[in-house]
């Protein structure tokens, strides 16, 4: 493979992916929209500032206790596992869209490039995106373990290499599974839908398969052990931890690379890199066999899809149907017919509660989990308000309100030409987004109830409060997108995951949830616990009412703009 050409192609795709040249020209050369750059920087700073206190107050005590019990390595291994699975989930749809549904591939095919080169550049670009997951989940654990274990500089250098490779294996795993399947599945009419659907099934299989592998490793480690044998095992827990981490080989290799010393650490690190290299070479071989042929078929299918005929258009927007019903039907059709929207919108709100339940069910016998439950029991009275904030976090992460108009793309011009009231459009998008968000709120409340063993009344309390907060946060996200929607995109996934409005929305949601959570934690001695949830409900109600008027005003201005 020609390294210089691959490097140039990768840098070009990264530049296009993030719009680096365009942003530099706008902000630095033309000195325009500087408020936007300041807003992005402020949002990132606010997000970091809200997470650092959370890690210092919650994660560090848990790390200290785990190290005292000899289970610090297990916490390190689990952090690697969790970041990989979160990355697998969040990056899978982005990767598939980049491989098969991006229009940039049509421009790359005629160029003197090998399939392996195109795929490699796309793979590296998406993996860089996914490093954000490891930055928030894996890096804090690596740093805290190093600090509390008095590790030397070599540990942090190894940790940096482990971090840079941490999201590559999940993306390689998706590629290894999807390439052969995309060639075998011959549902020509809905092949794009089938690829997303099968990917979702594969993802669910990976999550539950990982759960059962963990259970199997746990059972193999502890089966038939007497209390004396268990005491010996916990006295020397490295064997136990290695057996658990073997359920995910990259975690096992990374763990030993980080915790061994000298030449042993280097050999484990080389093994860790070697596994990724072997998987990468397999992906390149599969790309040569399946990639371009499958992509070409998808392009033909897309070209063959017909637009709505006049009769179909009249059925959707018939006089017999009310304006609201017609718009709602349009919203749902557009959402369901674009897999990048439907799969991401639903997946984003359910992944967090599903992973909570799956990993909690598989961690009951792990000392690290017992230490966490002991910590939770100390603040049992805060479970309902904290659960409400977590439910709001999950419900607000669909990114549908943050891309309410961005997802329209150039169709927004057609929407403007219809005899509809902007207020009716906002109401439809408001209802649609909050219905999807409600799934996340409900699932999160059930997950919190499952973990903490609270009663059904408390779970219902979490659902109501979390949903009110979610409506408020969704309104804020819609205001951001209505102010400046991203209408120019060649890949539907860009309207959601490569949209600056999505980044601002995530910063708003995390800043609000963790900011309120930390504020409640430091004032818990002054504010009665019984008042916390009513206060959260009032914030949700008042915020929703205040932002609703602003949202209607913004929508009216958007429809009056010359797009």
C-alpha cells in the first residue's frame, strides 16, 4: 500500500469530515461567525468542567477502594471493555454510512485508488471520531489508576498507545461482520435498510454475548470453590482478573501491557498492537472481495428509488387530512425511511439503560460492583433525583431535536413552499422528538429501579420528573438547530453526528445534567432530600414554558429566511 497516497487521502477525508479548511477560512481568514467558534469552545470547556468534579467525587473513591481490595486492575479492564462496547454502538452506524452511503465514495471510485486504501482512510477517520468515547470512559480510569498506584512515566506512555488503539478493534469487528453480510443479503429493494437492521442485530448479539462470556468467565473462576479457596483467590486476584478480562482479548492484552513492567510490558503491548494489525489485514482482504461491488449495488438501488408521485403526494397532503396529521405522517415517513435517522434516533436513547442493566446483571459477584453498591447505599435518599437526571440524560441524547431541521436538508425549501404554519411544523417535530425521547426516559427509569431495588412509585416519580426535564432540554436543542440548521450534507449521518448543533446539544445536556447533579450533591446537607425532585420538576416545567415561546419565534424567522 502506498503510504504517502494513503496518508494524503486520510488527511483529505479528515479535513472534509470535520470541515477544517472551511472553518479556518471562515473564522481565521474572513473573521466571520466568531461567536460560533467562541460558543463551541465555551461548550467544550463547560463539558469538561462539569465532568472533572464528577470523576473526582465519584470515580476516585471507587478506584481507591478497588485498589485496596486488590481489584484496581479489574476496574481498569472493565473501563476498556465498556469504552469498546459504547464505541461499537455509537460508531457502527457512522461507519456503515461512511462505507456505503456517503456520496464522497462516488468521487473516489474513478481515482487511481485501491479499495483497501479507500476503506483504510474511511476507517481511520471514523475511529478518530470514536476516540471521544475512550476519552471520557477509559482515560480517567487509566489516569486515576496510575496516580493511586504510583505508576512511572512508562505506564502513561503505554496508556496513550492503548488509548489511541482502543476504538480501532470495535470498528474492525464491525467491518469483518458487515462486509460478507452486505454481499450475501440480496434484498435489492431495501438493501440499505437490511444492512442497518442486520448491524443492529449483530450489535445486540455482541452486547449479550459479551455479558454471557463474562458470566462464563466468572463461573469458571469461582465454580466449586470453598470459602477458603475463595479467600485464597481474593488474596491473589490477578488470576481471577485475567480470567475475567479474557472474555474480551484486547482488554486482556491492554491490561497486562499497562500493569506489567519492563520487557514484559513491551511484549504485551506488541501483542496488543499485533492483534489489531491482524484484524486490519483481514478487513483489507474482505474489502478487496466485497466492498466496491456492494457499494455499487447500493448506488444503483438509490438511483432507482422513485420520488413521491403526484397521487402519493396528494394522499399525504390531502384536503381531507388536517394539516397537523399530514405533517405528522410526513415526519414519521421520513424518519422511518432513512435508516441513519431511525436507527440512530432510537439507538441513542436506549443504549445507556440497556448497558446499565446488562452489565449490572453480570457484575453482582464482582467486588468492584459491591463497592459501588455500598457507595450508592450511603446516598439511598438521592437515588430518585439522580435517577431523574440520568433519565433526562438518556432521553435527551436522541439528537433528533438537535437536528430537527438539519435532517430536512434541502427538503426544507420544499417544506417552506407548502401552505403550512411554522407553528404546526414545530408542534409536529416537538411531539415526534419527545415520543422517541420518552422511550429513553422509561428505559432508564426501569434500569435505575433494577440496579437500586427501589419501589414502583419511585420509578414512576423518576419517569415523570425525567420526562419533564427532557422536554425542556429538547426545546433547547431545537432552538439551537432552528437558529442555524445544517442543510448541506451528502450523507444522512452527517445531519446528526457531524452537525455542530449536535455538539452544542450534547454540551448543553451534559452541562445541565451534571451541573445540576453536582450542585445537588454539594448542597445535600442544606436542601431536604424530599424537595430535590419537586425542584427538578419545577425547573422542567418552567424551562419548557419559557423556551416554547422562543422556539416558535425562531421557527417563524427560519421560515422567513431566504435559504
